[in-house]
């Protein structure tokens, strides 16, 4: 499992559930090209881009990457969502504690703490990681790009 997968996973789990913050929901309805800058964990910072069609719910995006979540709680206070989740992934238990904050109508900041259980010890990969994601909509999707 690579760091990018974990960062996206943490963010998607953080955004999942029944979050009612109007700015987070409005943001997910915006089709376009998104830029994600991920840092923390066990690898250097990385930037990824992706075309989002704006036609999937937060829960659908989460289910695409995670299955078997036995626990998810969401607490929303204004434009901030705090999420705790325990899910199974590739024979591991992944526990995520995240805070997602909309920073504008087209950007968000997420801080996540991820704990992995059931993974064989691999040098350089800790079982506890703190990760940050800065995401922003950069404009329309590139012509011909397949939405995620």
C-alpha cells in the first residue's frame, strides 16, 4: 500500500458519512480538475491531479476505496467535519481520525492520523502516521480526461 493510497483513503474516509456542512457538500458537487498535495506519513510530499465529475456522493467515493467499515462517526460544527473510522483494507484494520475544513468554496484542508494493525513490520513504514492533504479545484477537466 503506497502513501498516496493512504492519504486519499484518509481524506475520503474523513469526507464520508452524513456530513452536513453546506460548504463541504457544495464542494463535492463541483465538477472539475482537482489538485491534491499530500504530506506526512512515510514518503515525501506529493501532488496528484484528477478530474472529478461532480456526480458522486461522498459515500460513493469512499466506498470505491474502502470496504467493511465497522465504525464511522461524524461530528460537524459549521464548515468543519471531524471523523473517526475503523475499516478493513487488504487484511489490515485501518483506524482514521480526521478533521476536514473547507478553506473556500473550492478547497479544503484535512489533517489525519492513521493507525494500521495487522500489517507485517516493514522497515520505514510506521504503524502510526500523521498526514495532511491540501486540495483545491483548479478549473475544468482537461478535454478527454476520464473522470474519477
